[in-house]
C-alpha cells in the first residue's frame, strides 16, 4: 500500500495574528547594526570613536567652550592576562574625554543607553549629530560584542560632584539599565568621559582612526585633539585657531520644498489657534501680511483652526505655499568653515605646491539651507619625507575606492559633512559623483573617462547644512540631490580653474627660466671675448649688467620670478590660494585671529587683537604635551637657507634693494622676511 504523504497546513490568520508584535528600535538595530556603521570590527571601532568625538565637539561648541578632546585606545588583556599587540588584538577599550559642559545626572542613562534619544533631532540647526542614535548605538555594540557596560563620568561644574555611571541597554524595551551609579572625585572640573569596551581591529592607513583624527584636525582648527593610539606615541593636534566658529542659530522650516504630509503634521501639532498665526510662527520667512495673503489665495479664513484643515483645502494651501514668492531661508543657522580656515588646514596637514579654497553662496534643497565648500591641494611638496610618507600610506591596507596601481596615482577625496570626515561609502556619495562629473582635463589634469582625476592631488569637499541627507543612519555618504551635486560641481570647477591657471603659469615660467639660465651662462664668455677684442678697455661690469637685463627681459622679466615664487608678490588672479616652491611661499598664508603658529625666521608670532587664551582644563594632558608637529611651513623655509645660484641671488638682491627703496611697512607674512635674510648672506 502506498504511503499517504502528510499534508502540512498553512497558518491561519488567527495564528499569524498571535505572532505579530511590535519591534523595539534597539532590537531592530541589534539585528541591523551594519546600518549604523558597525559592520566590521575595524569600522565599528572607528564609528565608536567618531560618535563620541562628534558629541564632545557639538556639546562644547554649543556651550561656547573651545573644544578639547582626548582619545585613548587601549588593548584589553585576555582572560589569562596576556595583552596582544595592537595589530593582533581583537578587544579594545575606547575612552573619549571632553572638557565641555557635562551632562546632568538624570539624563546620563538615557543618553548612553536608549536609542533615538537626543537634543538635536527636532531642531533645524547645523550640528555634527542629528539623529539621537550615535553614542547609544556605540554602547550597544560594545555590550553585544563584549557584554561590558558603558562607563560614564560627567561633571557640570567645579562646584558640583562628578557622577559615575555604568549602564547597559535593555534591547527589548529600548530602556537603560543602570548597573552602577555613584559620586566620585574627578580631576577635571567640567566635562564628560565615556569608556566603551568592544570587539575591534586597529589598522593604519586609509579609513583608519588615525586618518579620522587627522582629517578632523584639518576641518576644525579651533579644536585641540590629544590622541593616544594603542601602539604608538601620543599625538597632539594643537589648536591653531583660538576662536570658536560663528555659532549657528536654530531656524524654522522654510515652506519651499516641505512635503505635504509634513505640512499636515505641523498643522496638527501647532500651538497656534489661527491659520495665519501658524504660518507666521511655525515657518521661517513668513511675515504677518504674507500669511494673510497666503490664506486669501488659498481661500481660507486666517482665523480658521489649523487642526481643522484637511483634504482639498489643505492641498490648496500647500500649492499656494509652494507658488508664493518667499525670501530664501536665512543662513545664520549654518557655520561654514570658511576659505581661510580650509586653506590653512590643508596647508598645515598636507604637503603640496598649490592650495586653494572656495566657499559657495548658500543654497536650498527640500527647504533646508546648505553651503558647499571645496578645497584643493596639488603637488608633492618639496620634502623627501613626504614621498616616504605617501609610500607608507600606499603600502598600508587599502580601503574602498583605492587602487593598487601606484603608477597612476589618483586624486584623493576628503569629504566632510558638518565638519565631520566621511571615511566610508565613497562611491555612493554625491561628493564623489560630482568629482567624477567635473571635466578635470579642462584644467590641465589628466582623467580617464568616468574615473577620478590623476595626479598628486587632494580634493576637499564640505557640506554644511541644518540637515545633511545621509544615505544611511551610519552617516557615511551624502545623498545625491541635484541641487547639492550642482553646488559641489560649481565649487570644484572654480578650484579646477585656479589649478589650471597655476599649472599653465608654472610650465611657462619654468621654460622661460631655463632659457634665461642658458643666456646667463654665455654672458661671461661674451663679455670676456669683447673685452679681449677691445684690449681690456671695456667696462666689463656695465656690459654684464646690460646683457643680464636683456636676458631677463626676453625671458618674461620679473613676471617669471613672480610665478616661480621668487619674489614676495602673491599669486595673481588666484584668490584664496597659496603656491609653494623650492624658493619659498607665495600668497597669503592665512594668519587667523588668535593664531599661535611659530614663524621660523625669528619673527615674533602674530597675535590678533582680542585673541583669547584657550581655556586649559586638562592638566594631565598639558604636562605630557609633546612638541607640536613640524609644520610644512618650516620645511619650506629651511629650503630657503640653501645657497642660491648666482643668478637667483642677484635677482633676490635686486628685489630686496627695490623693496628698501619703496620703504614698505614691515610685512606680516614670513615669506617677506626671505629677501632680508638672504641679503645678510
Ligand atoms: N559629551 C557630551 N556632552 C554633553 N552632551 C552630550 C555628550 N554626548 C551626548 N550628549 C547629548 O546626548 C544626546 C544624544 O547623543 P547621540 O550621539 O546619541 O545623538 P545625537 O548626537 O543627537 O545624534 P547622532 O545620532 O546623529 O549622533 C545629544 O543630542 C546631546 O544632547
Ligand atoms: Mg552624536
């Protein structure tokens, strides 16, 4: 007898209904931790540092305190007490200390152990964080991989005691579980310290924590960062600008670009009783008379209750709002880095021959104001160590988007959103797409079709906005909105145009200079021969001078010297640019208010009027402070000390004499002290 197969029955609606229940946000993100940037141990550790540092900088700036952060990465010993090397270790302890405003005791558990809890989500104001998920997600990752709680110390002022907490997240309820809380003695009189133990990997090279710290220093010259990597020496990124950036203001949404559903929600939630009052108080750039005009156009009474407007009248109101001419949103909610600071940051951190920076005027996407800034560093700089450094980086582990082919060096893009470096998902970012879409060949840089431009070039792009449209919650790439891409392209085109001018001028000047050197080689021969013919009666000096002048004139005159950076003049037609040559620096090195850079030729450091001393609240860091990093600037000036060839010396002497005659006031720029120094020789 054939066996009858037992048929399985499908689930009934009742059974399915029994298994349906809500999912807590923490359960969801535990399963989908890759959405928050915690996919691999290497990336997870970087995300953890990034979230803590972003919060520290945001909080300090909001409290008008010059930010200072201390990042400590330590290898955790295994059960037997054995500590592997940093490269081999799989478990780390990440500690980030700030000297900002601190956090009130009651808020600590929720901030560090409840997802979607924060102060920045509901407001329209530029800040690094926006979602209210960052630091609690980092803590949750630590808890998931090591089972250890997040440890927090926070103190709001010297008068108050410091509080110590150990918290974990109850993922089922998305609520904090407090394991320990007490008052403790803490050497810092204000600030927050967060420690997370996690499974991680420490690597160097591209997309590493080291790179994140370096790039943060470029875009945040007002921040002091002390970084203790797990394997090496402490690195201190000194503050190079002693003033806080202009503080962004909070704004209301602008009617342009706002979605219909959003308008309905706003009308439901508003505290205003009248429609005209709602339009005036809940949107930016709508005045009383304009609100009345909009109501009239939409055929609605200004005194109607906003909650009661639904269906067709609501849709009509939405259409009228979009069609009415309304002033562009105010941009005091943004705090761009500024051309000077970008130029300064690039010049300090990246060696090159040419630097430029552009800040675009504000624009709007989906009703959100934003500003795009771009910068460019081109060339290898003059130091050998730079080449070594580059090689080392190339030998290191490769990140996404990096090629193994070192022959055909591609430009490197450094991307920022609200001053935070973006290190992953490069190909999916609007910034990369805009770089690829820009025709770099027009500016004398080679570029294969659909590829990045080639050459020793670093491209800097920053988007500052009240809401950066990230492609995912991990905040790694900017979404491809047409308005945003257009602005990035315009900024890049301006940088490219300036680079093109620089490259053309440099090539032309180089060939003229070579020609002049050839002429000058023969001048002595010609003069000696003429003198012999004249029986030694020729005024040798006069003739040499005349011939040298002719050689100079036919090889571009003083223009050639200027282009090659052999004179004190700034680069012509290249605003916000610096040119570095073997002979010195041309262009204004921005000395910003409160700068503390050292001038290598013995000049007194420039002190801007009214510059404040930074608040020092970390005695322990101050004590251990190593010497600041050698600056690119001193390298360039060191080169100047080499004995110059005869012809060059002469040109410089003449220039110095001319300058003396003109009796210019004492120059600020260090390059201007070059002729004086040479004259002494
Ligand atoms: N070091 C700190 N000092 C003071 N306040 C802090 C600090 N760290 C976090 N906070 C507060 O905790 C809140 C939550 O931080 P969290 O990183 O989780 O979210 P967020 O910064 O608002 O947004 P995002 O998820 O984009 O980072 C912040 O909004 C801030 O108000
Ligand atoms: Mg945050």
